[in-house]
C-alpha cells in the first residue's frame, strides 16, 4: 500500500469541524471523495480525538 502525504489527506478534510473523533475524520473524508488509499490510511490512525488538522497530519506521520 502506498503511503499518502498528509497534505493530500487535508484536501479531503476541508470544512471539517474540530475537535473530531477518528470516525468523524474518516466519515468526512469519505463524503469529500477520499480514495481507498486515503481512507485506509485514516483507519490506521489511533482512536482518539483530534483537536486540529495538524493533529491529524501528525497521526498520519506516525503510521508505519
């Protein structure tokens, strides 16, 4: 599986209201047309509340 760039992911999170749960982030990305690669990356994030888009980017950066 190809790794996605956090900047690519942020495109699909435009308009996201924070704080947001992992599921909220995933649902929003899907509604914005995120592809399977982006969705599967988001599914690997820790199950936590994200306060800002930077928190989401940081979590993506920590995925192996």
